[in-house]
């Protein structure tokens, strides 16, 4: 039996990737288990310059999930290249650098720097607010997303994965636009825009009013979106959204995903990565699955 897969020429020993924003740069989790067992790690979301992130409450538990308003706190691309990459390279797994930006120029500059660095793939987060367009996220309108992906493609020599927002006007149209602009692969979905109220203070829990919803609560919607996108595009798709068990992994593979990313489950179970991998191996044996290609995209 083999669980390995390949995305844009990059070999993954198994389809389980730690999702950006939930795993840091891997160091803390490596104290609990060997994170080298994972197929890959997507770094904490980077921006060109260091960022402090949001004030106030950043994480809030909800039924079957969580909300976050971290605000992309990170050390910046230069510090990541200097310190983060050497540390992550010790884990012997695929290194994916996740990067966002608040304007086109930052995206291009950051991508150019990371393209020259020792990473395996670049995952472009287009859910970031475009400060030059009144704060509307790059990933909401297909024409805007196409523009930023095309600009990054011009300076990026690494495999380029684009992470799609479920808040897009039309997720399939968005996926097709990114593919046409030069995306080598797609990952979806990012968090859903949501809200929580503190009835005692009579205010939103979060200072930014809205926050991102993730976890098992979003899985059925994420699964539907991944299925729709896989049917429309010709590039590999990485499924994200509420994955917490090996059964979840196989569901995303069955709708067409080449691999998956696990996020929120890392908070509720810090050893989820190795636990789900062991569970996946046992489940495939029970179901007579010798290779994930046997079931990929069967729906």
C-alpha cells in the first residue's frame, strides 16, 4: 500500500499537510511528535514585512469549530528565509511557504524573494484585504484574483499553489481564473467569514467585528466546494476544511483532492497529524485501498 502523491512535480510521502496558520513553523509540534511524518507543512502565513497581528480576542470556540482573528502575525519574509526555512528543513518533509499581502506590490516582492529561497512550493493566500481597494479581499472577485496571481506568476519559479477563499463570489469561476493566470495547483477552502456576539458587553467578540470560521462545522460546505472545483479545473487541488479523521481525508480524496490540509484539529488534538496518518493507513487496509489513485475523484 502506498499513500504517496505528487503535486506539481513535488513528491509527498502521504497526503496529509499541516495547514498554514495552525502549525506555526512546526517547531512546537515537533516537541510532541516527529512532524517529519507529515506529507508537508504549510508555514504560518507570511507578509513581506513583519506584522503584529490583531489586538483583542484572537481565538473563540464555537460548536464543532472555532473562529479566529489573528491578523497574520508573522516575522516577515526576510526573517523567515533567514531563520524559519533552516529550522523547517530539519523536519524532512515538504516545505510550503504560505504568503499573503495587503497590496499587489507586496505580493510580488515577497513572492520574488521566496522564489529564490529553499522552499518546495509557494502557497498564495489571496484572502488578504487589499488596502488600496478599501479593504476588499483579493480573493472575492475573480478578475482581481486573476490579476494578482498573474503578477506573482511572473516572478515565481517555484510551483505556485493558490489558496482560495470560500467567500468568493463564485468559487468555480475563481478557481478557473487562477488556473488561467498561471496557478499550478489550488488549495481550498480558507475560513468562512463569521461573527460572534458577547451579550454581556453587547459587542462583537472580535475587535474587527468579523472573524474566520473553521473546524468540523464547515466540512460539508468545504467538501462541496472542493468537489465543484475539482470537476472544473485541470490542476491538482488540495482539500481543506474541517478535516479531523481519516474518513474525512478519504472523503476529500474521493471528490477529487490530490492531498489535504489539516488545521483546526491541531488545536483540539496537538498530535492529530500522526494520529490521522496512522488511522488512514489502517482505514485503507480495511477498505482494500492499495493506492489513493484508486478512489481519487470517483464522485
